[in-house]
């Protein structure tokens, strides 16, 4: 008997496939995949896509006083208060998945506003975060958020698995109009 897997929603199934562990990095106790890797994977699955800025989010950031016991130079020196700076943004990702146009919006956060000398660099940081979050809404990288609770890729594969009809046994005549399907035994 031969099983054939037919994937109707091939793009969606591919988006849901976890990243190989070689691409998963760890920072501050969280797993992540770099922006350039997410971008390449998204392009390889859905092709060209639109990624547009919907809204810039500005805010004030309080000063942090010097802390001599801090581990970083910046922590020891403290950070100045910043007013009306870019702290995030909302982006819209539009692409075609399995022949259907899909649009998702997500917020992107500036990880540490003091890491960047100006708002342009902060906006780029927020855009990177937003792209990864939009991709996650499509299933790409979702396993990084869900961790041990991730099941989407297996569920999609199970939903789309179909069996090829068995070759009829010439010794067993078939009733007209009835197709034979063999079912694999448990554990096969």
C-alpha cells in the first residue's frame, strides 16, 4: 500500500513548518529567528508581499539613574529621559497564501530605545519586530511563541493527508461504482 500526501493549502502548511533549529537563536531567555531569515522564508513561500507602515507610535521614556552595581556600562552611567520619540509602530502585511489575499496588522516594538541614536533607527527596529509578528499571524515562526504547546504544523499535515485508492485485487470483484480504499493498520 502506498500513502500519498496531498496538501491543499500548501503555502499555509509550509508557513506552519517550524524553522530548523540552526536558525533559532536565544536572547534574554527567549527564542527568536533573525529578521533576515524570516524575510527570506516569507519570500520563498508567498513571493513578493506588501509591508506598509500604518501608524507611528511615539512616547516618552523616563530617565534611569546611574546604578554602580549594574553589569552594563549604560546601566552604570544611567540613561537620559527621552521625549516624543518613536517607541513602536503598526504595520500591515499583505500577501497571497494559497491563492487568497491575506492582510494582517501587528504592532512592532522598539526593544530598547536607548540602543538607537535617532528615530529612523528606532523605526527600523520596530519594523523588524512587526514583520516577525505579522509573519507569526500567518503561522511562520508561531512555534517560537507557542513553544511546547505548538501543534499547527502537525494538524495541517493530518488534515491534508489522503490515501491513494488501493489497486483492486483481481480475485475480488468490486461492486460497480464502489471504490476501495485501504486503511493502514495501527502503527503502520
